[in-house]
C-alpha cells in the first residue's frame, strides 16, 4: 500500500536520502491516533444519562438537551475549524481544541445544575470536539493524498470507532463501579495527553517537508488564508445555491439522527429499560465500533471504485431496515438476533462518510473540506434534534420505540436523496476562486 518513492521539490546539489515510505502515511497515522484519543469524550454522553438522572433527578429531556447542544456545536464548529486550519495550521487548531475539551470535561466534576452541564459539556466540549470533527480528517486527506484518498478517508473515519472500542468498556466500568466523575476526569486527561503528541509529530502541509502529496505533483504551500470566518460563510452561501449541497446536507442530517443522536446517545438507556446491565449495553456499542472499523475502511475502498451515490443509497436503506427491527430485539440478555443487529448496524455506522466526502470533493474542489464541514454541521444538527427528542419521547411515552421507527423511515428518505444527487461538472467547481 505504501508508495516506494517520494516526489520532492527541486533540491540543492548533493545527495538526498529518499525514505522508502512516503511521509503522508506517517501523517495519516498521527491523525488516526489523535482521533482515537479524542474519541474518549464522544463515548461518554450515553453513559451519563442514567447516573445524572439518578443523582440530580434531572429529566432525561434536560440531559438530552445538553447532549444536543454538544452535538450541534460539534457540527456547526467544523466548517470554521476547517477555515481556521487554512489560516493558522492544523497543529495549532487541533491542540487548542483538545485543551478546550479537557477543560470542559474537567469542569463537569463540580457542576450542580443543568445550565452548567449545558455550558461545560454542551458548550466547551462541543466547541472543542467540533474542531476535531471529520473536517480534520478531510483536510489532512486533501493536503497529503492524491491517490488512495477514499481508502485513507475510510481509515481516518474508522479511528473514531476504534476510540469508541477502546474507551467505552473502560468508561462504562468506571461509571458503574466508581461513578460518573472519574469517567469525566479520564476523558479530560486523555484529551490533554494527546496535545504534545499532535504538536510534535503532526505537520500541516507536504511542502513543509519539501514533498509532493502521495500520488501527486509537488505544489508550494499556499499562503495563510485570512478571514477564516468570512470564508466559511462565503463558501456556505455559494454552496447553498447548488442542488447537491442540499441533498448531501439533508441525507447527512438523517445519518447523524440515526447514529450519534439515536444509537450512541440512547441505546444504553434503552437497553437498560429492558433490563440489560449498563456494562453489557456499553459492550455492545463497543462491538459496533469493531465492525464500524471494518465497514468504514471497506467503504473507503469501495468509494475509490464505485459510484458514491449508489453506495450512499445502499448504506441508508440497509440502516433503515435494521432500525425498524431493533425494538423487537431489546431484551435483558444478549441473544443471537441482537448480535446480528450489532454486526449489521456496525458495518454501516459511518460507512456513509467516505462517499459523502468524495461527492463534496467532486462538486466543490478546493473548498470541499469547508463544504463538508457544513454538511457535517447538518449531520450534527440532525443528531442534536434526535438526542433531545429521544429523551423527551422516553419521558412522555415511557419507551424509545417511536424514535426507532421514525429513524428507520427517515433513512429510507435519505436513500432516495442520495440517488438523485447530480453528477459533477467536468471541471471541479471552485467556490471562492483561485
């Protein structure tokens, strides 16, 4: 998989050592490990609902609102973070984001009211996590790779699932045996520990090392782009004039509603409602993470070879079918049909990301990372709506069944939206010009 030689810029006279493995793969590895470390905070919200409800007697709807703020900011921050990376560099933005996550998670240890949960977990952790969103992976991929972009996108997307696999069992054990506060402290320490790793090993652009991107020609590092916020908004307005943007944003909103908003936030309390222990339910989410890694990397491989529109349609249709069956599978103990759902759903969890990024790249060229940031914002808004609505539905109806069925129907709509996305123009559309 590794390229055997590197294309370098013209160098001064004298011998130049050429490493056997292109440096882009090391940058991708650092990004992968960074996202794994940052995934600790994404593993916690679903584990907090019951402990906070029992300790503070807060309604599930109120707790779900804090989670929804977190999810919404996660998405809304992403396009601005992508623009800030163009202005200040990847390393600086990611280091500040991880520090913000650490501070927000640590402050929750001393909270006593719901507004503090909204501010600390919803606000600070949401802002920090948004800067560590998939726009980060898209920026790294766009800068460092020309060949193998679909595969690398799948691998970096799978990093979040790998982090979930690593941290969910640990955090659920901490919550059950020692309470939710040690789990929050663990998240804070993990995020902080990744900061020096990012600062020392991550590089912003191939030209920093006088290299060409993997599979491409050498290009000079572009000058820092000023007016990051203005650029992010300008790209949004211009992309919003095109049909593919709304179809991508709408389908990805349903993606977020049916994953982060629904399963990641409410699966553990829903399973607990049916008598399943919290640790067992969290273990099932971790297993989803295992198969998510396989499914996402495979999706990246498929995206390099097949139509991303058709891939998205298939992914959403299969996800919707699986969610319609879930209410019948929840039980006090883990049984084979539930395991089949976990495997099936896990393979599809974020398999939608590589083809969605590919479609953004096809239609919006050099601005694709920022456009994908806005598409990701819609993903998180959809997740936020369902995170809140799911908690309210549980308070009102006494179960989550209506939310599972509604999400299954929405996935069918997303499949149809993916099929009608138009093909790209012969030349990539540049939204902001040269």
